[in-house]
C-alpha cells in the first residue's frame, strides 16, 4: 500500500501517480492497488478528505475549483471518478465507485452537505424464484449546472440532465432525470418541469436584492437536446470500461475538458 498525507510525498509513489499539485489539508490519499492516477488541475484544494484507491487501473480527475474538495471517496478497479470545473461542494461528498463503473459530474454543479453517490449496492441481491441477480451495478452521470440538495442520495444507473435540481433528501436510483426539471422525494418524483437556478446565494439579500432577482432574462441555464452536440452516455460508458487508465485520462481530456458544448449532458 502507498499512502500520501502531504505534498512532499508525491514523488515517493512507485506504482501509482498523482499528477498536478493539489493542496492537502487534513487529508489522506491511499493506494491499495497499482496503476492508478489522481489527476488534479490547478487550484485544487483537498480538505478533510479520505481518498482511497481500492483496486487497479482507476482514474480520479479533479478539475479547477474555487471551492475546496471535501471528499470521502472509494474507487475500485477499472473505474473513473470525474468532476468538472467550478463546482461548489459542501462537506462531505461521499462517493463509492464499484464493480468497474464510473461517476461523472459536469461543470458548475452545486452539491449540498452529506450528499451520497454510489454505483452499486454493497451486496449482491438475487430473486428467490429465478435465482438471478436483480441489483446490477451501473454508472452515474450528472450533467452541468446541476443542484443536489443536502442529503441527496444518487445511486446505480441514475442519469441527471444538465440544469436539473434535486431537492433535499431526494433518493434517485436507476432513473433518467431530464434537464431543467425540479425533483424531490423518496423515491424521486417530478415536482415541476421547465425550471433553472442561478448561483446567487440569497442568505444576505436585502429588500433591493430580492427585488432585483424577481426576473432573469438570460437563457444561459436552459438546455435542450442538440444532435451532434449531446453526448451518447451509453457509448461513453462502454468505452471507459474498456480503456486502461492512461486511455481514460486521454479520453476525459478530449471529451470533457476540450469539449465545452452547452448541451453535451442533456437528458
């Protein structure tokens, strides 16, 4: 096992790699396998985090952000955890990436406190009549500018389109949630379609601020399916599973970093 708890130890890694210069504060990064990569763009601050690679050939990609990364992350074999630029995270985002699946989160998302994202149940469940497994693990994809309220639980097979909002305590499993909709509940239900949110925080609003935010004329946070622009999530998921870790990194750079098309993650 290789473990890191400060920046001076990065060069000591023999079988795994940290690319970039993240700042670590009260955090531990441990590698229990080999051929894994933690890739950090500039301005990545990992605070009060425990990042564990529990297998081989997996990639964790943390994009530049004004927010810190407060992560409790477990990632196993042949998997990807990616989070786009300038997302705002509240403590603690718990992520468990298992059974060779992936978690992808787009740019400029707002993630509330104690959000939990998983690709699997902890144990295999079978139908008692057919003896067939009924809880197969599946990847999770979350689009750009998505709001996940506090204590939201997102698990296997869930796709969340860009611009969507999940209210506090929402539970989403194996569902496709369309862009620019408001969802809530356990199980998740559509509360209102055709909505969007901005990053304006209302906590300190005075009367004038409240008045100035009664209308919003820009369409910047509205998303729609666009042929040739909207990505095929199923195809992406299949390709990622068959790539080695270096191919994953190259693929992420080309498809998620260089491709900034507005409607790329529309559901």
